[in-house]
C-alpha cells in the first residue's frame, strides 16, 4: 500500500470523526475539552464577545415567544409579562450592571415562569369526578 493511499484512508475517516463529535456540542461538560483542543490549535484568541449580546437577545426572544404562543388557552399573558421582566433582568444583569445576582435571579425567574406556563390551568375535564359538570353533583357531595 502506498503512502498516498494511507493518507487518503486517513482523510476519509475525518468526516466520520466530525459527525461523531457533533452531537456532543450540546454537552456542557464537553465545552472545556473543546476549548482546550481549540486553544491548543491556536484558536483560543477568538473573541466571542461581539456575538454574546445578539445571541442572548435572540434566545430570550425565543423563550418569550414560546410564553406568548397560545397564551389565551393557558394562563393568559401573565406568564409572558413576568417572563419579559425576567428577560430584562438577565439583559440588564449581564450587560449593563454586570451583576451576577440580577442575572441568576432573572434566569431562575424565567425557568419558574416556564414551568408555570407549562402546567395545566385547571383540573376540569381531566376526570369526570373533578369536572364541575361531572356525574356527581354538588348535592351528592354534601354530608347529611
């Protein structure tokens, strides 16, 4: 086997290695490994700061859009407005005052609002006994 054939076989394996590594980009524990690898290649100087504010605003807007989507069929617009306050706290805490307390409080509030918005509004319709017009009327629930 010639040297060029070995080299081509090695190059043909690189896309497979890249695809195998790609799903791991979402793993927070793997970011330190990737940053170490990239800095060893000389890419540690890349400045990501100009992209941080637009990306943060984009993802916060995406989460606010999910709170506003079909708000009438869930808890109304109260979670959206509370999420808007939380997103403002994140932006102001990170980029204006550089306050970790405001940043983490806003992020925790946004997570809490998301859980509140995803919870069911009421139990009516979930079972016939709990529903207001279920098979048991209120007169049957009264004690004699």
